[in-house]
């Protein structure tokens, strides 16, 4: 007998037919003699719809109330699933975040999990029930409901798998695994049998939307066997693990794009020590998340500093720079929101020279201009015009994976 955690995303439980299909998967797992914990997301676009309702009444609603509201979506899913399973003769019980002891900090809207007690889960499993848990939600030290950030149900599932020492954590979604690139954007994309935690974490934070990046971080930390698979097709998925065989000796494992980025350029800063420090200290104090940074070589006593930030930090960044115009002493600020970051990721890069050159060659042949470059051990990112991003992914993909 194994203990299995299964997570189903919003599209997998969108309506009654979807719920019935998923209930079938859960019932099969349970009837095969396993203990099953199921984590669900809110149905379809429920979370967005709830946020729209809030905005209609108060566009500046407090984060506490927003969490109270958003957490209801997942409760609808778990109760409906419990009813459906029981109708099929499978004993089941639905539980909220606080009922299972999902303790988080008080950062409403992006709460961090502190611990999962899981006593109630143990008790219910002991009584032979399938346990359905509301994803995305927890409870803070003051006893209020928190949410883990958009897409956070993956993280709930992995945290529960870690706390309960589950044998595996299966993330069911509407694609049948992790691909070398988004198959909707890159028709030649291939499914991967395996990917390392490290690669998956990079891809998730660089814009690939398969998994919440914190879920991968947790899986790595607690050595959770993670599998991404389809709730619509019965085929093997992708295993996310510490080391992969890399049988094909792939130089890169995946390509991702992030369009939620904005390019700032501070033009005509005085070329003297301490300028970069001042700019980035101010931004850090405002909690702006700066990504790629580029400083031009000084010319006639002035220099330019460019950097990217997430679109959600755009207004804040502009305000900070404008408020400090006098003390920073620059000529002008340029803002370009029509950019995208395209990245390649792969542990194979470490041992293969020339990966960056091949990537840039693909872009050069396609006459796609690179605005900025940044690299780490296992990733190379370039900033390109937003309307070129899909083509960039395709030409890079073709370069490394063929037609
Ligand atoms: N329902 C939440 C969201 O849409 C959490 C999740 O789907 O994982 O962000
Ligand atoms: Mg969702």
C-alpha cells in the first residue's frame, strides 16, 4: 500500500463532467489499495471571477478579505468532489486548510507555509477515507485564512506530500507533462520523460506555467517524488527528480518566455562611484524585484543603467525614480513594456561549451535583436521585443532539437 498525493488543477475540475472524470482517477487509485490524499484548485476561472467581484465593490480591498474570498473557490471543488466520490461508493471527506493544520505566515496573498500538522488527515486515512484538501489556502498565527499566491495549489500538494511522507505526489493538469517548450507556442516541442528539480525550478520562474515554482523548491528540499501528468489522457507524464539520466545528452532541457517584464533605462547618470548602489538601494527599499541589469560604458562623464522589473512593479519603479530625480541626477527615464524574456535552461550547459553561441546564432539568423543578456550556470536569458518572443522560442528550439 502506498500513500499518494494527487493534485488536480482548475481546468481538470471545471464542470460536472470534469469532476466525474477526475473522481474516476481517484477511485481507481483508491481501489488499487492506496491511501489517497487529493488537493484541488478552484474550478476553471473561479479565482479570477472572485477577484472581479471584489474589484467591483472595492478596488482597494484589503488582502485579508481578498484571501477570505479567494479561498472559497477551492472549498467548492473539494465538497463537490466528495459528493461525487461518495455517490460512486468511495468513502471521502473534504477538509479546508485550517482543518488539516496548514500553518502559514501572515503574508496575505503570498503566504509561506510554516508547517503542516496533518493529524486530521492521518485520522481520516486511518478510517479508510479518501481525503480531499482545499489547495492554495492556509491559516496564519492569528487564526485568519491566508492564500499562497496564484497557482499555489501545487505548493499545497507538495507540502502535504512532504509532511505526510507520501510515496509520491502527482500533479494532474491539462497537458500530459513538461515539454521542451510550450507546445501551444512551439509546435515541435517534445515531452520530457524526466527533468531535474533545478531545471524545473528555473523554467517555472522564467515563465513556464506548468508548476508553481515554490512547489518545485519544496519538492527538492524534502525529496518529494513529483510527477506531472494529464487528467485527460492516460499516458505517463514527466518525473521531476534530483538527477536525470539525460540519455539523449541534451544541451538544453527547455525554453521559456516571460512577457510579464518591463525594461527601464536611466539615461545620463553622472559617471561616478555609488550611482548603481543608490539606484538599486532605493528600488530594494521599495521591494522592487530587479532582474537583468546592464550598465553602459561611461562616455563623456555620463552613463546609462538599464534593468528589467516585473510588470506588476512598473508603477512603483517609476515613482521611486521620479521621486529621487534630484538626488540621482539623470537626464531621462525610458520605459519599454513591449519586451519579453526568452530563456533556455539545462544542466547540460555546465559541461557543453558553446550553448550561448548556438542560441545567439539562431536569433541572429532569424534577425531577432537581443536587447540584454543574462546567464547563470544552467540558464541563458535574452530580452527581445515582445512580438518576436514566440518566433525566438521557435528558432532556438529548432536549433537545439531540430525540426
Ligand atoms: N485557484 C488558485 C489560482 O487560480 C490556486 C491554484 O489554482 O493553484 O491561482
Ligand atoms: Mg488555478
